C-alpha cells in the first residue's frame, strides 16, 4: 500500500467561545478521518504565537501560512468583522494557497468575502472537507 500524503493545513478561526468550539470540532473531524494524514499549522487559543504587536503577529502568521498546502476558513458571518481572519486570507493569497471555505453547521448565509476567495465551499461533513483538501491542496 502506498504511503499517504501528509497535508499541512492552516485553519483560520477566531477565539470567541462559540467559534472556537467549531475549530476544535473541525480538528477532531480531521484527526478521525480515515486514510487522511495532516499537520496542524493553525494558531489555537491554547498555543498562541506570543506576538507583542500587530506587526509581529502578522509576521508570525505569515510564517505559519507560508509552508501549508491549503488554508481552511470557517466561514461563519463573523468573518466579515474579524480583521485577523482577513489578514490570514490575504497572506494565503500572497502565497497562492488554495482557500477552502467551510460552512459551519446550521449556517445559511455565507460571507461574500469568503465566497469571493474560496476555491470551493463545503458543508460541515468530514468527507466533503477531506475531499476538498485532497482535490485543491498544493
């Protein structure tokens, strides 16, 4: 059996309680996916980058995103109001990283900012998310 490709992923998210739980649910989905290997380049609340200024944070995010195969954006409506998610999207675009938009469970409206930049939008299902990662990753 050939070895599985290991996907290096950055998951863009916010640390607010309701959206932070979506991040951890997505991480769990990816860990439990059959025949799927990945490394997490995200910045979870429990492992912050330790930047002291906005400029330093932006530079550290750049280093996190630069090596990944693709960027996953949890596309709840809060995306329109979160400057750092937008900054992560801009960094991904700078390096021509494919962006996969994930529509959170029960979400009906999708921010235009995510629709405009995503290679694909997928629903909140492990198989759809993993298929999109396999299809669009560099």
